[in-house]
């Protein structure tokens, strides 16, 4: 009885050690297209920050798996690309925010100047 349990445990341990690539079901082209379409739809519906956090979380979970060297390398490249995308997004967001600040500032000043001009013209007309 103990031998059977030990054999089962060894088989389970070996199955866990098998590369992830062999464990994954081969998906058809249509299934892949559907999955990609769902991901893009999700990304459009949710904020960039939320999508970034979810992707980062998945990458961390994948790092914990038993991966081959090439898989680990691909994962590292994906993570670097994701971080670069995040930096670019943050930079763009910061630029838009500063531009909006300048626009508001100049709009306020132009409005204030135009109201002063209107008062001056009214006084001149009197």
C-alpha cells in the first residue's frame, strides 16, 4: 500500500516538474484569435494601470513555474517590454497633465486680461 502511494507521489512530482509547454493544451488558430480578441476588449474597458497590474501579477506567477531557459528568457523579455510600455504611458500621461495645466493657466490669464480690457474700454467710453 505504501509503495503505491509513493509511486503516485513520484508521478505527481514528475508531472509538476515537466516543462509548462508540454502541459499546455495546443489551441487552434481560431481559439487563439478569440482569446486575443477577449484580451483586447478587456484592455479597452479597463484602465491601463489595472491591466498593467494584472499582467505583472501573471508574470510573477509564471516565474514561479518550472520553466526552461528559453522560456525564462522570453518571460524576462516580456516583463521588460511591459515595464517599458508602463514608463511610456506614465510619461505621456504626465505630459498631457502638464499641457492641461498650461492651457488652464493661460485660459485664466487671457480671461482676466480680457476682462481688464473690457473695463478699460468702458471707462474710456464714459
